[in-house]
């Protein structure tokens, strides 16, 4: 490439070009470019490109940049549909697969619940044993305990469960927390994480997050809005990269079979290590927004916020009825 061609990419245009190189859209078209090289050969492409006038070379590069930018803009419009697909809102013809996946998560939840209850039962037994030791010491004195019983009493006083049991219980609680009720289960992990976050305000306060969110959003402080927007952008970006990864496998239709494993690995990595953690963060922020700022919703609508949590759930359901139906 001549010096004039290199000089043409100075200033702002060079910055835009560098920014475009770092997008998933560029990686997608790079895969197509590699497929073109393997089809026509590198030397023939370079020879043909260098034979063009310098102005035409610049024009080709500019058109390439425009194609990458335009495709990135178009694909960005599909962030919400792709996210809905990853949540498990599938078309009716996928209903059997959807029901199968939901049943798998239902079985998984039942298994986790049984494991959690088993560890809780052990914890309750240990607590009862600790209380029995305390009662013995209060009535008869510590001298009545044997050396083994005193050691066991000291261990139970420090912790009721072993470190391994505590670690398992924390993991079980976290995974169960990310699963909604059986009637609300979704066919994907991402869908369950977001659905569980949506149901938390309803379970705790009687407030439907879907109905209340647009009203509560207008009342949130700017700093909270910024954090929520950042988390949502991160989630949308993950969905966009997943879509580009899926589209990358289409280059296999041109005979480039290596595009399939690359696209599948990229999509799986994006889903499990980006989209799901991003959904977890976004859902936690939504739940926190209701925990800390729901009183602003009551104040703005001139409803009294009850002090009793049980009564608050009832009043919250009445508030939802008012917002949804107007009475």
C-alpha cells in the first residue's frame, strides 16, 4: 500500500477506523475476508488491489469501513429480540423443547432444594446439640462434661457446620435464589436469573416489577440510573456479541468449516461468562432499586407506605391494581 493511502487514514478517520477494528462486526467480516482469501488466494487479491489507482484503493477501504459500521448498527437493533431469545421466549414450534428445558430446571431445583434441606437439617441437629450442652452447663456446670463433649461444645460454639458444608450451602442458596417459582421457570439459565429478579419485588412487597418499573425509573436518583444503564448496556452488549458469534458460523456455508467451532465456542463463552453474570448484576440492581426507593413510588402516587411487611404486600397488590386498571 502506498504512502498516500496510509496518509489518508490520519486524524479523526483513523480513530474511527481503529474503533471499528475492535468491534464484533469487524471480526465477523474478517472471517469473510479470510474465506475470500482461501477461495481466491492471497497473492491474486493483493495483486489485483495494488493494480487499482490510489483513489480507488482508498474508496474500497472506506466502503469496507462503512459496511462494517452499517452492519454493526443494524445488528444492534436486534439486541432486545436476541435477549428475549436467550431468556427462553421461543416461538410456538419450539414449545416441546421449551417444556423439556423447563422440566430439567424444575428437576434441578427439586434436587437443590433437597440438598439444601438436608444441610439445614444437619444444622438444626447441631444447634439442638449445642443448646443441650448449654443447658447442661447452666444446670450442672461444665465439669460434668467429658473431655470429648467439651471439645465438641467448643467446636459447635464456633460453627455449626463444617467449612465444606457451609460452602455447599452458600452455593445452593445462590443457585436457588436465581430460580423463580416452578410456575415461573424459564427454559434457560439467563431467563431464570432475570425472571427471579423480576419476581423478588412481587414476593416481598406485592409490587409487579414489570408494571412499576417505568414509574419507579422516573423517580430514581441519577447515580442509580447510571448504574442501571451501565448494567443494561453490558447485558445488551453480551447479547449482541452472542448474535455475531452465531452469525459467524454462516461462513461455513462458503466451505469454511472452521467457522463453526469458532462461532460455537465464542457464543457459549459469551453466554455463560458474560451474559449470565451481566444478567445477575442487572437483576440485583433492579431488586435493590425496589428495596431502597419504592417509598418514592408510594409518595408520588400519594399512597401511604405501611410499616408491616405483610400488610405492605397487600397494599402493594392494590397499588398494582390501581396502576394497571386505574382503580
